[in-house]
């Protein structure tokens, strides 16, 4: 299995000899202990995005880190359909202090956190002022931001880039229909984009159909000449393997223990 984890890259991107590479982020981690353990135990370097303060977030994040998975905060953000956000949610009604304090505490609640992406957020990611506050806070720490692109008019990635927060954007959602046929179609699209552009980012969820599919199909990628990387590994490939953060440039995220749902 060709895999490019966050610690390094197997080939020199400048020479053009890096294979087409995919990063797969699994959102909504922290609720489902069984599927969460299956994902943590897969051989490939997946990136797992955890909702803050959920029942199994701490346990699964520690397990996943020990299995060389990359850990993200899946930050709940206000959406256009008024779905509830749960603990740690960021809304457009918050002032700057409330929003940044909520975001900071959520970051502190996720062990080994390396990055952030938005959970929902079709409302908030369109709004410049709260995105400005989010990225100003994230800039303080050695974390990247992935725009899940839950709406086409999101400004989150642009604001992250303006704050020099390392950023990537989701290319393909794998499983918004939970059938093997649909996941297969989306997975093939992810591979097609990686072949066309050199790399691609897919987002899935800890649904049984998704985990079953990944368990079966990820080991087959090597013979197709497709590599799997963490988000950090993919960023390194796209940026000629340069360091994401300068030594001593960022504050350490200090773990905090918070009440769970």
C-alpha cells in the first residue's frame, strides 16, 4: 500500500514522481464507538475529524492517534436550515469574544488536534466577519483549515489563506447517499480528480456502508497507482514538501477537560 503520512512524503514533488494522491477525511467522529474503532484500525493514514465533547471523542481520538491517524476538530457552524449544532457550536449571533472562546475550548478538547474543518456551516462560512474571527484565532496555533464547502459561496478558505492558515478544500463528498453504489461512484470520482489534478480531498462519515467500502477498497489502490495521505501529507505534496509551520512560531494548544454531552 502506498501511503504518505504526515511525517513525510515518499517522493520529491519537484521531480513530478509523486503518484496521484487522495486524502480522506471522516467527519462526525465521536458518536459511534464501533465504527470509530474500525476506522482507527484501518492501515491507511486517514484523517479523522472529531466533534467536540461527544461521548467517545476523547477515547477514539487517542486510539486513532496511536494508530497513526491524523486528528482534526470538526467545528460545528451555523447552517441555513437551522439544524442544531450541539456543544461547541459557532453561530452568527456570537460576538468575537464568545466565538473565539468557544472555538479555543473546542480545540483544547480534542487530543492531538492538527487541523479544523467545518461541520455544516452553510450559513456561517458565507459570512466574512465570523470567518475573520475564526481564522484570526486559528492563526495562533499550528493547525490547518479544510473548507468542507457545504455551500458554494463559502468564503472560509479565502479568509484562511488571507490569514496564512494552511488551507485545503473538499473536492468530493463520498456518502451523502448511504448505498454502496453511491459511495463507489463518489470514490471513483475522487480517484479521477486525483489523477487529473495530482491530488484530491474526499470527505465521508462513520456510516457502516462507508467503513465497509473503505475497508474493502483502500487496500486495492496500490495496484491502481494511487497513494493515500493525511491532510498534512497532501498539503506537503502540494507545497513542495515545505514545513507547514515554522518552529516556535505558534502557541501550543493546551488540553482542557470539558463536560461531555
